[in-house]
């Protein structure tokens, strides 16, 4: 099944909608982790977490706050000086 491409105008309108409804928050650095948080349309959460020691970066997308908080708690319990082996 072939995907139908969006027209140039629809892509531009979609990009504008995303920029208008996305909130970006100031990045925080804590316990050796650099954490960037943003949310889209007040319900979708994007987390970007980087170790300040190894530069390993994890990107996670969530549709509920509880899952995002659980992930952050898990990350905070890990030593940022060691690389993670995540599949």
C-alpha cells in the first residue's frame, strides 16, 4: 500500500500547528543527566535525556504523564557515568 503525500500547503499548515501547540521548557541538569522536556497539544510528552559524562542520549515519547515520570525516576536511579544498553 502506497502512502499518499501531503501537499506542500498541508505540510506547511501542519508544521505551523505543531509550532503553535508545542511548549518547550528550559533544560535542566541534575545528577549528571541533562533533561529536555516539551509537550505537544497538552497531552503528548517528549523527553530527551543526555548523560553529561558519556553523551549517550535517550529520546522517549509518551502520551501520558505517569509513564514519563516513571521513566525519569528510572533514569535518576542510574549512574550517568556508565553507558546504558537499551534496546
